[in-house]
């Protein structure tokens, strides 16, 4: 366990990410096809017990302040994040149900694109571990809106500052991130 005394929550999140190997440097190809000198594997943070706890504690106040009534995002990056948020919000007495947006509707059963409780007409937040081009987040936004919801906040754990957050803001959505990356890939609080 990473020491927790006297560290602000987001700085502790970075420390835990580094300790768990969620931040790597080298030569990587991202899901967008772009090359990068660093890689952030948010799942190594969000699936870690301490990382999941810190994410839930960091995100719930932001989500409640935004006035959302549910939180979801694109599978696979958002799956553990929204679960952490749902559990933390329940423990803190302000439950936020979670939902997951598939890449495409499943071809069997009810053929749903969205899994989980998503109340029609709700104001929701869309979250993901990383924002690069914004494609996955925009797909999840479109899915939530097509299901009759309003998107009140879009949130990433890490904004890579490669155009995604700008594309989301250009569509008039509120975008926030816990962490941001500089050109050299050094990650710091947003």
C-alpha cells in the first residue's frame, strides 16, 4: 500500500498509478493508432483496491456537484471506474447508479448497447480512464443521448491533451480530468 499521510488525493492517485505500473515510458501505439512515448493503463489503477478507492473518493464529489444522477462510460476503461463510483456513492449516502456502453449492440438477447440501470431522461456523466482523440467518450455520449438522457459532465482520469477534450468541449459538453499529461508524457494533477 502506498503511504497516504499528508498527500492530497490526486497526488496520491499519481503515486499509486506509478507504484502499480499504470504509467509506462517507451514506444507505444494507442487505440487511436497514434504513437506515444508513454502509456497510461488506467485499469492497473482502477482495478487496484487502493486505486479504486481513491478514484471513487475523488470522483463522487465532482459528479454530485455536477448534478448527475447516474454515471457510465465506454467498456472496458470505464467498467471499474463506474463500479467504484457506484460503491463509494452508496457508502456516502448519495447513490449514483452505473452503466456501461458497449462498442456495438450485442447481437443476442435484448440487443442492448447500454448495460445497467439508466433512467430515461436522467442527467448523466460519461467517464473513461483516458481521453486521447475523444472517440470512445463521444460514442458513449451519443449512446446515452439516444437512450433519452442528458449528458451533464464528461470526465477522464487522464487527459492526454491530444485533441479529445477539445473535441468534446467543441460539442458544448463540460469536460474535466483528474490528471493531465504534458508533451513529454509527465502526468500531473489537472
